[in-house]
C-alpha cells in the first residue's frame, strides 16, 4: 500500500479515515470505541468505552465526536 499523501510505502493505516500513511505522515490521536451498556437502556446512564490515546492518525482527516440523539 502507498501513502495517500506522498505515494511512499505506507507503514500504517489511519484509524479514522483508513488512508495509508508513511513514516513522515503518521501522527497519533485519541480514539474512543464503545457504546451504551444494558444498564443505560434501563435508565442508569452507564456507558462503557475503550480509549486509545495514541491511535494511528494521518494528521489531515478531521475526525469529530458524534453524540447520538436520545
């Protein structure tokens, strides 16, 4: 796979947009994955997430938080 930005050999894939990135274009960003637990559905307002503070990021895509309407 080639780097999306400079066409050098990609070393990783951006966790947010999926672009291949080379060593020159790789960066890190916080990634949150998870969702509501069964308790949340019963009104207890408990959610569980996995946070990764150094997820591979291309440094150019604009990942944004999304809050689902209740």
